[in-house]
């Protein structure tokens, strides 16, 4: 079984978010896919197999469980299919969150994902009520994450996460965000924590931008934005909001390919 590791949302190795990718003819048992993911010890491992109509089935696993939505591992998967297989210029993936599309262009890859509107909530869940030194400027959520606007990029970069408290959210993650300072290239920054899924801090998270882009587009009055995920590795995401979709642009680079032995 051949496996690749790709750094996504970056144009250079050792930055962005690493994901493993396995291109299969059929699904192995779920417990085997989870075991491979745990052995890799990356935020996500992607498993993809072709459909007879030329589209693809795509699943993602985190170290703790299968996940519903992952952007960076989708980008990594598309990168491997584009560079290692004869595929058309636009790929269609069937996933738990519906169809995702990735196209290849001169500026890298464009990932087409659902628009998940931010749903305002009155207060933080009790599990994380005390994790911030000051009340967030806004609190909202989507089906899988809690979001907190901390008011500034500096507050996001300086945040010291209480991972034990955040882990009590279980499979729900916590995304924090803030507006970047004037004169900086990014419009907004973010960080993402999902220790309950086995991901203490995710380096670059495509899926949270399905909600961050609608939030910041409304706040800033623009549908085209540049985002920076302010983790230690870091990554850049070109963002565009349409009526019902979010378009993310980014690069990806292959770190290695290997043959894994299951005997």
C-alpha cells in the first residue's frame, strides 16, 4: 500500500499542515484506517478511491476518530492525484459534507467547499468558559466547532490554550480569530485547537474557513480576503466568498512517498 505525505497550504516544505494520503481501490476496514492514522500521528490521514464516473470518494481520519470535514487533507489529496495520476483539471470528491471540488491553476490549487454560516451563541460552553483572559468580541459556532473573535491578531498569537479544558469539548474544536494589524498582508488570522480529536493545535485548517470567511467578509465588507493561520508552522489561504460556497486558494508540496507494510 503506497502512502504520501504532503505539506498543504504552503509552497515550501516544513510549513503548512502535513497530511498523509493513500489512494486505494477499495476501503480497508475502518479500524485499519484508524490504526494507520494513529501510526502516522498527523492531524489527518486521507483515504481516497475512484468511482466509475471519474469522481472520487474521500474520507479523513484524525488520531481519535473519523472526521466529518477536513480542508487541508483534501488539498493534499488533490495534489497527489494531480501530480501522480492522470486526472482532469478539476477533481470532484464525495464526502460527508457533500461534494468538494479542487481545480489546478497557475496560482496553485483552488478548493471549493460549503459555506457554513456563523451561528451566534450567547456564551461559551461551560467546558471552556474560563479559557480566555478577557471576554471575546464575538462567539459563534458551526456544526463541528466553536469560534471566538478575540478582537486582534495579537490576542490570537498570544493566546495560551488550556488544552485540558478544550479537550472536554470532545469532538468539537475551538477556533480563535482576530483582525490583522493595518499594513500587514493578511486580513485576519486564526488558530485552531481540537485536543479531543487528538489534535492539540492544527497547523493550518481549511475547514474552519468555511465559517471564518463568511464572518470576516461581512465584518470587513469584502468577499475576497487573505487569511493567515498563526500556528508555529503557519500557512496562507486566499479566500473568496460566493453565495453558497467558499473558495480557498493554496499550494502544496510532497514531503515523501513510501510503501507501508501491513504484514
